[in-house]
């Protein structure tokens, strides 16, 4: 069983209350092979919400609010779900401050990417779960 970013499964949970629907991911969920998770919502953030990016070890919204604690809480809740279903692999949204794997936005809100992992992706990796993005499938 896999964990997938809920936005990739067609759920309108991005900061803009939209999805990043990916047919392959939707099919995995429909076939019962994946569970959709949105760590940002699990952390208590509203939808829609102000966009946020990772800046050093913190997650800061475009208007300067530190939402690191909500991102960490959501990642921990998502990890609980992953452990419940004995998840070995996750497919997460690329570049995201939660779900990005290998590269994320640099915190300047200009679309520039830097090497790194989002909070949720890093936690899953630390717990032995293989993380891919929709670009890898």
C-alpha cells in the first residue's frame, strides 16, 4: 500500500483549493493500492491558505507567518497513517514544502528550486519509506 499526495489524487487541497490531479495516482487510489494524504490539512492549515515555502529549517508563508509547527504536525500525522497501512512507498507532489523530494522551492516565492526535501517527504524517508514524486512515475 502506498501513500500519495491527496492533491495528486484529485482532491482540492492545495493552498489555492485546487488539485494537481494525476490520472496514474487517481487510478492507484481507485484500485485500493494507495491512500491519499494531505499533510498540510492534517496539520490544521485551512484550504485555501496563504502559500508557504521552506526557508532554512522553517516554513514561512508568503506574508511572513511561521507555519512550521503545522507542517511538522501534519507530517507526523501522515506518518501515523503510513505506519498503520505498512506503507513502503509514497508518491508525493514535487517541489512542495511538505511533499517535495529532491528539490523544493527556495523560499523566495519566485519559482526558483533548490536541492532539498519537504517536511513530510523527509520524515517518510527517515522512517524507511521510499519517496517519489509524480515526475518519477
